[in-house]
């Protein structure tokens, strides 16, 4: 069993690999070999091997004949991920309306304002994701947050489409504004329903792009 130092090293390279995969450093279907990754990161194969096993558990990569490859994500994979995400994130929105603090609300409002002012696709998408994370945090349920982090990581790996054209930004921003208003007013039923509808539309758009 690895000692504390070994566990720390594994965790460190798990985070490095995960971040690089999510950032597009290893495109979908890229083969990942222990020897190549050990050389890339300047470390022995042991923490790389253990980090790869954790990433496989998270369904970000899958085992193949020689090593692993970044998961491609079938239609069924996306459907299953969204089924879980819609259930959990609508619950998080409901909880946020009931439990949010003034600080939670201020963070959401700030992200909303920045997203509405974003002038490029990459920045807009980053702010949109941070806004969703802020909703999870405002629900104050650490298990839901951790599970949603894993699910959305899978979806980010699967997502090879472009950001929607600028004419669609306004529609998405408007939905976020409506959800934020429901949370501000502590209308948990409206927050849940709006989030369900929002993520259902997102699911359908993503499936069209597969």
C-alpha cells in the first residue's frame, strides 16, 4: 500500500493529467502510455500508473490494448451523464434557493454580469461553467458538488463542439438570469424547474453535435 508521500504524488499527477485532459492537451481518442507520460512529466511510472487508474474510474479515459485512451463518449454516455446531471443540478438549484448566503448570491451575480459582458467564446464558456459551479456551492451539499464535478468533467471531455454563435449567448444568459432571480427570491420550485429545462436544452444541443 503506498505511503503518504506516494499517495500525495499520485494525487498530484492525477490532478495534472486531469487538468491537461480537460484543457484539451490530450484530444479525444489520444493514446496515453505510461512511459510517454512519465517522460513528459519527469516522474517514475508508478504515480502515473496509479493516476491513470483513478482517471479510468472517473471515466475520463478508457483502457485499450496498449495503455489507455481519452474517452470519446457515445450518445448513450452523454444521455446517462445528463440524466444524472439534470437530477443533481436541479436539486442543487432548489437547495441554493433555500440555503444561499448573501456571499453566494454576490458571487453568482458577479459571474452573471461578467458572462453578459464577455466578448469571446472561450471566456464566455469559462464564466458559464464557473456560474454553474457557484450554483452547486450555494446548495451547500458537498456530496452533490463532488458528484457534479465528476459528471461535468466527463461531459467536457466528450464535448468537441464549438461554442454557440454569439446570437445564442443572450438566450443562455437570459436563462441564467432567470435562475438567479429565483434563487434571489428563494423560489426553490422555480429554480429547480428552470434548471431542469436549461440542462435539457443543453443535452439536446450536445447530442446534435455528436
